[in-house]
């Protein structure tokens, strides 16, 4: 590889089977619904359909895609994408030595069934749903079981629509589920921040600029949609209960008017983009709201907040979310972006009329299939990862200039968690989830699936001369750690080969071997059969701070 630079459970049960309707502006003009592929028979069929539709576009555009990636490139790529880390030297070699045709599919299945996959998805979606935070935020997410809830859900392969419903309703049914409230709770009753996050996280659209006027470039997103979404959540209030943090909800209040740029005002009705307005009688504006006990049901358990008989939040989940096509479409688009380097709609969180899909029929097919197969997250990931398109080489082929063609694998930077886990695997052949280095790397490399790739000053300085990173490398000298194993090699060439195979997943080139050999030989050996540890550590540092290590390709 060359270097690259009661009523509630009933409503929720019904919800799990809804949400597969098309949105007109996201389908190709002139394509009747009857022509769409509703579902494919298996994940293998999904892979074949992905390849078929991309191949048709390549043929139409006169593009010859990149060749299929080598086993060396694929095994590193798929471990990073599905396990959130590079493979160990043993894992890599076992895959290279396996000559069976089905080995790639079997590796994908094995990684999807592993705990590393759970941790990687939890890392990724914690950031996509909650954003980066300081160390206190991460401690709170752990202490209040948000992270535990995410891990439980992904470990059980819980359907995405069920996860969405539980997060937005925020009414845990058991002690094990109490972490689900933290998505709303962390935003501390900032109902506009909640609405903006909900639109982006679950519907794949940005409504922020519709606060003061209809969307400037996507006129289907109206100002009323912004304030309507706020209204669904503006009766919620954080409460500390004997059972822990909860998001209670009032049965009264939350009626207001919003003004546009001309000064005209409108009521904040319960409405959202792509959905019917929910009827709710508006009281006399001069009347004082009476918060009576008969407006509530008892809480779902002892110590739980009471529940309004007319719950705006519950209506949002059961009547808006449940039947909204963007729940499936936005998730499919996001997972596609996670695995393929960009969404079919790019950016992946701007699925509006101003950002048309590069492959409308493919997005339709994948979303319909995701719905028809119970919002199965692993099945979706398996189908994309098994496609030939995912397994293409990362060198851009001649004549293929548009990354939206997906004619080659799009390299992308590792997240802070991927980088740190890979560093641990490379130097210590194991992963420690709570290692203090993780927090430091998060602060310096915060981006997850960035729209544009650029290395900032903070990241550069961190990689260049950070005491914590340097200390981690210096201390990685246990009996089975990388620096120890390198010093035990019988020759400089063997040392260089082990170094490159472990950290970069490939053999060194002749030029690299010569340059590293000259560097390592410049300092006298500590003993007759070992290479000087200081220069060896510097050589390893140079590899892990290189673009080749820091990018998935």
C-alpha cells in the first residue's frame, strides 16, 4: 500500500413497524413509486444491488472504477470501520494466510458480532447524537448510564426506530434503561437546542436557520417547522428524582407566538416538516393555565414523574416520528457515510431539496430495505461492507473526479477513539477503554465524519510533542509490547518489517527500509543483539503520526 497523505407500550409497539413512506423531492424526478425496489431478499442481495446501481452510473458516466483492494488494505480498513481499531499482527496474518473465497464476508460477520464493534458504534453515535464535550460531560454520560444504554442497544442490535423512540420519549421502563433520558437531560431544558439536535440527529436535516424565517435555500423547511418542533419539547423539564435524573412533562403551557422578519406573528402549532399538524386546542391567551391532577396519568413506576394525558412528546414519537420516512433515510445515509466516506446525500445531515442525492434510486432501495427488515443496523452495515464498492482500492482511478461516484474508496481521518484504540493495539496489543490518553486525544482531534478534512494547529502540536502521547510510547515496553518485540528481532531489516506490518499493516518499501535502517543504525546498540531503544521509539512515533496511520484507506 503506498503512503497517502399501557397505552404507551401499545403505541411504541406500533411505532416499530412504521416509517417507510417516500419523500417526493428526494426521489428522482419522473420515477413512479411502483418502479422502486421495496426490499432485497438478504444482506448479500443488498450488496449486489448496491454494486448493480453504482455500476450503471459508472457505465453511464464512462468511469472505470478502482480495482478491488488488496487483502492487506482490506483487513486494515474493515477492522477500523467495524471494530474501531487496526488489527493486531496476529489477526492480520491469519486473514492474509486464509485463501478461501468467502473469508472477507466471514471476517465482516465476526467483527459485527464482537464487542469491539459495540464499543465503536457507541463511540461514534455518542458523538453524533450528543456532540463532543469536556471531561466532565463524558463522566456524567458514564455516571448516568447514557453510555451503558448505548452499548446495551447496539449489543442487542436493537432496531434503530426503537432506539429513536426510546431516546425521544425519555421514559425508562426499568433501572437498566435509565440512561436513555440523558439525550434530553444533558441539554438542560434548552428546548431550541433540543429541537435543532433532534432534526439533525434523527431526521438528517438542519433547521437552525429557520428560527427567524423559512429556510433560505430549502424552502420546504419552514419557520413553523422550527417552532413546531420546539413546541413538542417545551413542556419538558429536568427533574432530579429518587430514581435519578428524569425529564418530566407538564400538561399545560408551552403556547406562544413567533415572529418572522417582517414582524408578522404566528402560533407555534404542533407541526414538523413532512408531517401533519397535530390538533391541540389553544387556550384563551388571557386565561391562567390550571395544572390539575386530572390532566395526568400516574408515572410508569414508583418515583417516576407523572405523565400528561395529552403528552406532546409522546404524540411526537407516536404520530410524527413513527411514520416519518427520514428516520430510515437519514440513518441509512449516515451509515453509508460512515463506511463510504460521504453520504449519498452530502453533507449527511442536510437531506433537503438543496442537497440532492447522488444516487436517488440507491437511497430509496436501501431505506426501503432497512424499513422492511426491521431497522436492523447490523444487516445494513453487513450489506454495505460486503459490496464490491466498499472493497475498492483507495487510489482514485483516471477520469474519476467526482467523489460522489464512489468509484474508489474515499480515505478519511480516524476519530480520536479509533486513533487511540489503534495506538493501543499497535504498541500494547490490547485496548484499555478508559485509558487517560483517550480524553486528551478527544480534545485535540474532536471531529467525527467531518464535511471537509483539514488538520488544525491543535492536532498538529498534539501529534508533534504531546507529553502524554510521548509517555505512552515510552512506557510501552512490557514483555509483549511492541518496542520490546522489536528489540528482540535478529536484524535491522526484521525490525523494520515488524514495525511497518504492526503499525501500517504492510511491508516496507525498499526506500523505507533503507531510510529506517540508516536512522536506526546511527546510534550505537544498547547491547550486541539489540537496536537502540530511543531511536526505535522515534521511528515508531514517526509512523503513528503519519497520514498513513491516521487515515482509514
